[in-house]
C-alpha cells in the first residue's frame, strides 16, 4: 500500500468527502449490496463530466436505491414512490442548463412509475435515469418486481415467479431514449464511462445497472453473498455494444448482455420543444 | 376577446372582460406570476388547462400536458423547486389521484396551487354537473396530519382574485393551496375586471439570508415558516417526504416527528385569523343565518334578499376560506341566531362542521342537493319554515 493511501485510511477521511452529505454516513445499505459502489461511481462520473455542482439536481423515488439521492451533497429530492421522473421533468424545464439525474430502483421506476418512464422517454425529457435493477423489492423484504425473471423465488413468488419480465433497454429504446446502456455492478469503469456520456447528453438517457442484493434476492436464489452475485455476473456477462436491445432480455442462468445499445445525437428535447412553442407564441404572425 | 384559442391576446391582459370562471382563474394565476402548468384533461376543468396552454408560452412560461394527475401534481412540485410558481387544475377524480403528492407538498413545504372544479361524485359521477362534494377530500384526503388552506370563490371575478390569493398564501405559508371551484362557476360567464399588474399583490417565499454552511432548510422563523432555498441557489438542499430534521435529513424518531408535524400544522393554525376570509351579509340583526359557499351562495344571497322583503331577519355568512374552518365566528353566530341553514350540493359535509362548531347552541339545518344548485325560492321556503 502506498503511503498516501495509508494516511488517508488512518485519517478516517474519504477521497469523496464533500461530495457526500456530512452527517449522513453510515448509510443504510446491507453488507454485499452494490449501492455503495454505485454511489461512488455516480460522484466520480459527475466530477469527470465536469458538471457545475450548482446545476445538478438528484431525484429519486422510494426504495433502497432511492436513498442514494440523500447521501449526495447536491440539491437532492427524495419524492414519493414511482414519481421521481415527473418531479425531475418539473425541475429540468425550469432551467435548460440544469442536469437532473434520477436514481431509483426497478420497482419504483418500472412498476408503480412505469408510465412516467415511458412518457418521459417519448417526450425526450432532458434527464438522465439510472435504474439499479436488483430484481426484487429489497426495502419491503424481497417481493417480486417487474424485472424478476421466470423461476426466481421471492416472498410473493414462493413457488417461483411465472410472469414475463420487462427488458429495460428494449423498453427505453422503443419509447425513444437517446442513450441506452446496461452494465453489471462489477463493471465500475464502464458504468462510469456510461454515466459520463449520459450526463453530458441532452435528452432522455438511460443506464441500467444490474445490482447485487444478497439479503432479499440472493438469499432465496442460491446467491446469498454479494460476491456470489458479482461472480454470477462475471460468469454470465456478454459484452455486445450496439446489439439490438430486443436481444438483451434477462432469463434465469442466461447471458447478461451488457454494453451501450443506443446513442443518438441532436434529437430535440422536451425543453427545446417548450422553448420553441414560446417563440412561436410570441411571433407576430403565429400562422408562420 | 378571451374566447377559446384567441392567439392574439396581449401578453398582459387588463381591463373589462366577459368570460368564464375557468378562464378567470387561469388569468389570475398568470397575473400573480404562475410560470408552469402541469395538468391532465378532465371535465369540467379542462378550459383552465387549455387557456394556460394558450397563454403561458406568451409570458415565457411552460405548459405540459402530463400522462396523468399523479405526474401533474408532482411535476408542479418539481417545477416549484426549480423556481417557477406552478399550478394544476382538475376535478374530483383527478384530485383523488393527486392527494398522496399533495401530502408530499405538505411535508416538504412546497408552494403550489391546485384548482379543483368540482363535479358530482363519488367515482365518475356527474362529469358535467355541479357538485360541492370535495370539501372533506381537501381536508382529509392525504394520509397524516396537515392543515390545508382551501379557498372557495362564488363569482367569476372572485375566481380571478382567489387564484391570486391562493398563490400568495402558498408562497407565504409554504404549502399546496387548493381552490375549490365548481362546474357552474367554471362554465358560467360574467364580468371580470383585471386590474393593472402594478395593483396585483405578489408574495414570494422568504429567501435564506445566511450562507450555505449556516443554512438549515427546515428551521422556521417566528411565524413557523422556514425560508426557502431552491435548486441551483447553491445551498445543496435536501428535500424528502420522510420525517426530517431542520437540516432536511431523514430522522425517523418520535422527537423529530413531534416537532415537524406540530409545526407544519401550527404554522396554519396560529395564523388562521390572517387566512380566514368571510363575507357577512345582513347578519347584524339576523335571527336566521344561511351559511353558504361557492356558487350556492349566490342563490342564498337571493333568498336572504327575498326574506328581508318579507320582513324576515335573515342574513348570510359566506365562507371564502373553507379550511381552516372559521370555528370562532360560527360559534359566535350560534349565540345570535335561532337557526343556521346550510344549503350545499352534497350530503352534509359542511353541515357537520357547523354542528361541530356550534355545540348545540342553535338549530343547524342542512339543505342537501345532488347534482344541481338550489333555487333561491327553495332556500326561502326553508327560511320561512324556520320563522
């Protein structure tokens, strides 16, 4: 270990002190949960993207992932279950320079909040949505969700889940997202690169991160430790940039296809369109 | 001039107009500085959204028709934290969908305005006919304890004025304020006078006057209302629907809950004398009082006039502020009059409150009607029965 690192550890300081809210640590995440490292990556990506801290707002809904917003030392909003996206739209349209980042879980964004995701992508709202998909409802004790796969065992699927799951990159692409990527929690470097690209992008960008949830998912599905889930990710990950997102569906013991699937330039955003309406409404001859 | 879809209205509208309550409400919101409307179509409120879609871009504001009422209410909360005065408009079924996030607005102390143009319920009920059935929904709709401010116009002119007042209360006390209109008012046309912009009072939330390192976002001043920093002000605010301390951080214990919930209620309770607006008509010597609100109060006033012509000492107490409820004034009235008649287009929502506040000191009689306004003659007949 280099001397600088040793000093840092012994000082109980953290290199990202100042980016995390004072007095909010320790966090509530379980041992083996990937949300801590994802929080770390978000901050690193914000720094690398060179965003003006005053222009950043972080919005989340309810659930374990939804708690990330409250640890970040930016303007942060912890809203109601499922409603982070329309709140973020309200924030984003008030300032075209504002970067609004939504961070929430699969249940929050794709069950109770699904219609908002669909319509925000359709409108090309100028926000980045990060979904940490842990395949279940962690905070409420491990129920199945819209991304649970066939055969997955959870408290509300004691005989195995037997519904089809959402393929999130495909859903986002179909609805009009201008940037779509998926990584596992193991791919920290690539997650960061994707976050940086998404943060710099105008319009609706979406990054799915497959997260480890040993406590309420892994325990019931032979993956009872964080490192076992990460090993499962390592064993099943297939990198396929630009693959048709239709092909990225997740199934039990199937491949986990990761990569950047969509990256479209120059599509007018919701805010662009609203500003265009202002110009039209204020023109002397509105028929033109 | 203010007819549907007129693209050539001036940016700032003043002077005399013949228009509907829905249009007057929208113009009131614009006059007080509303910059964002998020909404979803619903009868009988849709003309408010349509008028805002027409007018907001002219004044550098934004209009978004959202996918549902859930998105509409939370969208306007988000926009307010971004710095835009914001509103939505709906009717009973839409309001039902909004109540959870009205609760978020109460908990996070977010100023905004919700217009509810009431129709008949429950459920889909009577979309095109009048109702006054959301009185209790505005008070008790969301879970948990909070003290709402709810205003109730009874003329087109008052639709304009109370839209202004609703924004000003929202900003002063930091909460979502509801205006309870009804289908008759929304669709009825009468004279509206819009004053010069300089004559319209505009209240804005208090801003913090300390640097970020000293700022506690939920530390109240003496009036129990905290100064409000918004996104981008450099204060790195934290806003949560969880029970929170003065820093805005979630602290889930009894002490924090006691302090926060009492304060967000007390900031209204302790200021209610400044919030309650009443109209008193011929009450000085009255022996029979009509207590009324909304479009029905117009019929009630007509009934009082006819009763006076017949030598009956009748008077009218009109609630302009519905919540907080004017308990003390009604209790005093109970000591004066023999009977309080309460005509309302529901099955007794305000009557029950009047019974509660009069403590059996006078006769309280509700006149309930479903889906239609009372005829002045019907109210007069009831007055005559009481003499």
